[in-house]
C-alpha cells in the first residue's frame, strides 16, 4: 500500500524537516512513529523540506507498507505515537506511483506578521512581530510584480541546490486576518529561503527604506546582495500542496 498523510506541525523545537544526525527533525520523528506502528523500519517522502522553526498546516507525506490498515486506525495510532506538536490530519490510500515530492503541482506558503506596538505571547514563535507602522498599501503594490514566471535569483539563498532559479508564481496577496497581516504565495515550487527573502525585502518597502520601483527591479537585476535580509522562520507556514 502507498499511504499519503497530511501533517500539521509546530516547527519551533525542530531543526527542520530533513533527518539530521543528533538533532530532532520532523522527518525523523514521523519515521520513528510509523516504524513503531508498522513494526518495520520505514522511510517517508515529504512534499518539501521546511527549515528549522518553520511550521506546516498541510505538509504532505507518503510511504509504503505491506499490511493493510484502515485510514482511521492508522491516523489514531500515529497520533498516539507522535508528540503533541505534530498531528496527522488525514490518512489516504493512494496509487502506488504517487510521490509526495515529485507529483506536487503547486505549493502554498503563508507568512504571518503581527504589526502593532507590543508583542503577543499568543503569537510567540508563530508570527513575526513588527512594532513600527508599515505602509501596507506600498507592500501590496510591490508584490504585484512577482506574479508570473521569473528568475528569482535576488531572493535565492546561498547554497541553494536548485538547478534553475526560475519559478512561476500563480497568486500572491497580503491581507488582514484578525490582528495579523498574512502574506500568501502560490507557486510551482520555491527556492531555498525564497519566501523569507521576499518578506525581508518587502518589510523594507513597508518601512519606507526601499521604493516599490526598487523592489520590482530586483527581478531584473538577479542579485541577492541587492535584496533585503532573510526574515525569521517563525512566521512561515507550508499551508497546502496541490496535485
């Protein structure tokens, strides 16, 4: 059987998705729970590698097993075997050829910003706190240039192993959600730190340190050194993967 999971997690105490020696990761924790349930060592494939401190509302995982289980039984058992900051939301039997990473057509990320004078204990490690006022209208105008197929070298981290810096952004928005400003981006795939580098640069627009025109020229200049700093990981969420 090929099993697909939709997983939600708080990435605060994990060193990212991918298994690493001598440190806690999401992948390692899931594989330990699944291997315990199945009674055999089992490896999983994730739709993407989230960094340390990054959260997920809809990480997609798949793995193979020989015995048959009902999705309900497997979900209940796995949630009993994982810590409280990792939840298996859905379990589904999928075709044998399904691959969570290779088959994803669109990935959706959000970045949460709490823009008010004081921080909130309720958003600790959940959102980026920005205490000074932001020019949100300018930020909303700036991100319009990102829609479409572009070379995102200016927002690509050093050490990114992607073969091409070209990505296609389908939709992008910055909208109010309760106390938060939520930046949402949908694309085929993402370069390493791409969303966080966009946010770090976009905040410069919001603070008046960078013009909208300068922001838009970054796509043409294709130079990481001309863009802003990398925003912290705590506000970033992998929301959904579409197939």
